[in-house]
């Protein structure tokens, strides 16, 4: 027996007994468990009120001395024989070895930190006093496995799996004699507990949502749904943050120790504020740092604390903070946006050489950042000449003035690019490393650095791009889904540090799917996991299906055309003439989609990106201008904020969702990308149940651009897949689809259910079913100072097709009677003082949204309760209700194995990526 024995809870039963059986497992592959000490035990816990302090919380890991309430420390006990104290000239040390050795803290019997002596990079030694028979020490980890802080800082953009396991910690008790000889007296194996991402089937403990005046409809519908469904989950409203995308800011999971669990908040590397970064400002990171950590809720912030190295032409390296690199990315994004707009304007030039230059440079990225920067002089020369020529041809007209203003705007933007990234000779460029200073780099250095910065701040790193599958036989702790794209050089759009972090946990399988065809590129745009029925462990994967959407649209059009009189304009596959943008004619009337809603145009100066109406709307605009078949629709390119009517007929949607070659874009999305994602999932975690819900995506002008990654899309209708799950209640975005009279809707929904192998559900589609679930009620949120509806007459005009055969005055009267206090005498909509001027109006047309009805029937068949949410505010900003909420869930305590058994494969299957 050694003179000093190192005891710990090696058998992981939650007790340190120092027995022989426990001691004999000290060299097992996992050994004793060290939890990340990332929480704040002095904070009240999950249900405390938000904090208004100016500084971020100081976590337990930051404390030099630990209080007795700190329950995340791992206890070790040294049993010391008299012979150890009798060794002449011997100094005793505790040696901590491993890739994350410097992230392990050692504390004495009074819970005071012991300072280390560095012997190697991966080994630190701590002096210990052996004057007693038993010495109690405690260990903590200030990190999690796979932390980017545990690896060298590089500009590598390729994903290469890390071979070193930084979760393993070996601890030795050593004697150093007078001649500096080292004798290992005893040793033991320890493991840092991994981070496990929870799925939607685990119980919800708290839901978070940001509140501003503009998103009141979503907040109201969510709270009302929770109240009506008696969903007893605490709801925290985050006020005045002016950044609403809380799902993207953090991901919640847990870590398991031998004696319990700890929730962990993974603070994701998102420095963006809202959708558009007009200037670099604080976002929801401030809220996360101040409010989420509490007793038994840890905060993992390493992705915010890691720097990025920047190397100059003299080979000197400076470390740039994550936030500073975000400012650089914003400047690069602005440059890219200016370049895209320059190419677009050159395509409008009357000179063929300008158009050829624009086409040649479209999507060209072979030169990387440095190549794009050097192109600006050539582009500006061509564009300046083009705008001058077009201005002369315009004569003395307002159009000439607009062209001159455009030329001035481009000149100012070019000067900004020159200030941000000045060129030095033919092979160097200066990159800003602060608001006032630059670093001079060779072109190839700048390419590597900017590519790494771009990757570090990619939207693929956000919370909406992480979805967990529940445990199954082949994956005892489930799997983690994320969207990514890898090029021929294995460069990833997701930060490789984040991929390595997920992989380093080892206990959940990783499933990587291609989301490069989506603008936001998040898995929550295409997939959602929901519990199924009352039986524990059963679940379904809801998957977006444009095919189901097109089937519903086709069924609606067929039903409508079956009731048309001979010679009707709507009998043609083309959109109707300028006098008729309606499907209210005939015996089977159909309302327009998205009535009463507005597409949002927001082009702030210097923004990283811009919000524009969808391509579907612009396709209709171009068709109007070129063919003169339908009435013109207003659209004004350029800076500013404005709204455009969003309404579409089913005929228009079917016609305008095709690309330039006449191919259905949504058919391609479903067959290639969504079907491909389903195949990728089945290859890793087979035999899952997929359920398809109707979702339509915006078209791209040429489907070939998707394969070349020169185009991407978003949902054209509110995306039902982007829902929030609270236990067995689901909060789904209202689709605002075409509405029909109840009997006609019954026929359409039944026919598509049978087409989609849901024939057993067709019998549920009855008049009574629609009325009991209030699906025959039409509701709309209106705010007079937002959108295009300010008066009763404007409202009635938008919803007139729901009242076929009635005059405008009769429609106005019906709406006024249904909303007696909502209108002033002159017909203006009266602002609601307690709802930030919003009005929730009833449109008494007695119709049913066929998309909404189909979704409700299918989702209810899974044993879930459906609540509908107006998420249009988020939708026109490329998100929905899931993006705008986040949920902390209870770690599973039954029905899942301990992670150390999963890692060892004792559950029957080796888990991992």
C-alpha cells in the first residue's frame, strides 16, 4: 500500500467511503466526476426576479475562497501514514495532469485556493501539508470539455476533430526529494462532466421572451394560450432590451455529477443585435451575463472569452477580443453589401460591358476578402460611368435626381470602405483592430483572418441551429442536430470550435445537415421535436413540407375553379387581370393569403444586412411591369423603412413561386434539401417518425444558384415548424393561409389528408370540429401607425373577399358591429391604450384557414394541445415564435442512463459523433 492514498468517489455513487472496492476503481476510464463550477449558489435560483445591476454576475468559479454553500466541489481525501512524514527532505505535491489541467482549481480543508507551481503546460502541482493523518481537499473545474480556451488559437477554418480528450484529468500524489527526484505515490482518474443538450420532450421550468411595443400580438397570444391551456410554466418578460432573438443567444442543457444535476446555459457566440446590425451595440448577452446564472444554473461563457489572433506583415501577433472581431465583421459585411448593390446597379446599365462585368463578378469569391477589396476600384469606375450615362439619358427629371443621389451614396460608401480597409501597394491591406487603429496584413493573411472572423460570427452558431433528438436505443442520451455546410477544403460555415465543443461531450450523437439553402440557416426552420401521446419516451419529428403546402394550394384552386362561371379570368393558370385580384367569384370563393398584413422594407444606412419584401412579391412586381397583366404594386428601392401590402391569392402564389426556368422552387426544396436532411438523420438515428406540416419558402430567381451557394431562401408564410413546445402544449405561428367557407374547407382538408396518408383523420374534419376550436373565427392584429391599415375602409377593403356579394358599405358595417369600440366616428382605428396602440379585431366572415385547419388536425393527432400565435412581427424579420422565446427545462431524472455508462458503451451502443 502507498504511504499516501488518494481517495475519491471513483465508483460514482455519490458517496466518498474510502472503501477498498471504491479505491480499486481509481484507474477506471472515467473515475470520479468533476462538475463545472459555473453557477452562482448565492443567487436565489430559477424563479428570482431579473437583476438591474450594471455588472455581470460573479460566478462561483471566480471566487478565490469557496463558501460552504458551494455544492459543486469534488471532494478528495488523502490518507497519510506515519511513514510518509518520516521521509527525509521530501516535499509533497498534488499534481493535476491533462489538457485542461490549468482549468482545475484545488482548495484546502478551509476551502481556500491553493496556488499552483507550473511544471508543464498540461501539468500543475500544488504543495500539500501532510502533518495530519487525513487531508481533505476539494477540486473544481472552471470549464467544460471541448472549451475553445483549451486549444491553441489559430486561423484554421477547416474542421479537424481534436484528438486530445480534455475531459480527462489524472491526479497524482508525488514526493520530490532533496535531489529533485520525483516519486509518484498514488494516482487517480477524474473526468469533467459533459454538457448534455435537452430536447423538447423534457418538462419546461421557465419561458423567456423579450417585449417591445411592436411584438405585443405575439406576447399577448402566447400568454393567452398559456392561460387558456392552464400551462403552469413561469413566464419572464424581458423589457427594454431592444433585441428580441433570445433563442439564438443561449442554449440550455445540463451536467451530471455523481450526486446530482446542474443546469448549464451555453452562451453562444452571438454578438449581433436583432436582425440588422446598423452599428455595433450591446445585445442580449448583457441580460444573459447578469441574470441567468443562479443556484444550480451554470453559465458557460468561454466562447465569449476566447480571443482571435491577428498577425501583421512583421509576423507580430496581437489577440483581438470576440467583441472587437464582431466590429470587424460588421465592417466587412457592409463592404459586401455595397459590392452586391454595385453589381445589381451595373446589371441595369444600358452598356453591355457593364452588364457583362456584373455577371462575371457575381458570386465570385476565389480571391477571398482581399480579392473583393481590390475589385472595388474597377467596380466604381464602371458604375460611376454607368450612372452618369443613365442620368444624362434621364434628362431633367426626378429620375435623374435619384440617380445622382445614388451615385453620391455609392461614393460615400466607397470612401468608407477605403477608410475601413485601406490598400497598401498591390499585396497588402490594413484591417481595423480597434475603432481608431489598423493592422497591416499581406493579402493571404487578411483572407485567413477575415474568413475566421466571418466563421466565428456565423449565424449557424446561434441557438436556433441546435435541436436535440430524445433518447432512443441507438442514442441513449439522444442526438444533437445542427445545420452546416462544408466546402471541398472542409471549411465549415459553423465555427469549427463549436463543432469540436459539441463533439467533445461524447455522450450525444451529432447529426449535421445542409442548411446552406436557407438565409438564416437554422435547423428550427425545418425541424421540431415534439412529445407524442402520454407514454414516456414517445416523440415525433415535425418536418417542413412544401409538398403538403402545394397540395393544399392545388386543392384550393381546383375547388375554386370548379365553381366558376364560364369565361372567368380565374379559370386561367395565369394571374387575373388588373381589375381582379380576388378569388371571391363563383360558388366556391377563396380569400387571399396574408390579408391585413404588411411586408417590411428596412434599409438603414450602413446596416450589415437589409430587410426587403420577399422575392415572391418582387416577382409579382416585375410581372406587373413587364406583362401589364395585373395592376402595378408599389415598391421603392433604397434606404428607409416602409410597408407593402402582403396579400396574395392562391393563384398568384402558385404562379410566382417558380424560377426563371419555370421550375417550382418549393418542389425542389422538398425533394433535394428537406428530403436530404431527413435521410441524413435516418443514417445516424434510424426509425424516427417524421410528420409533415405545410410550409412554403420564398422562391429564388434561379434554382441553379442554390447549388452554387449564390442564393438562399426564407419561409414565405409564417413557419409552423418554428413553434415553441411547453410540455404537451405547442404554440404555433398562424399561417394566414387562404380561407374558405366551412363546407368548402372541409372538402379541401379531407382530400389533402387522404393524399398524405392521413385518411384516418379525415373523419374528424367536421363543422363542429372547426367551431369548437374556433377555427371559423378570423382575427387580425392592427396598429394604425404600423403597416398599411389605418381606417375602417382600408380594413374592409383588405377583407372584402371574405364577404362575397356584399357592398363595401355592408362589409364596413359588419366589421364595425363586431368591434364596437375599435373605431372612431370618422372611421379611424382607435388606438388601444393598454396594448401599445394595438387592436385585436374580429372579422365576421365565417371562414376557415385551410392551412391552419390541416396543421391543427395533424398535430392534435399526436396527443398535443395547439395554441395559435401571431408571429408576423418576427416572420418579416426572418424568424417566428421559437426564435423569439427560450425555455429552461428540467434535467431528466428517470429513464435515462448515467452519462459515464453511455460513454463506456455499457448501454449497448457507443455514443458519440
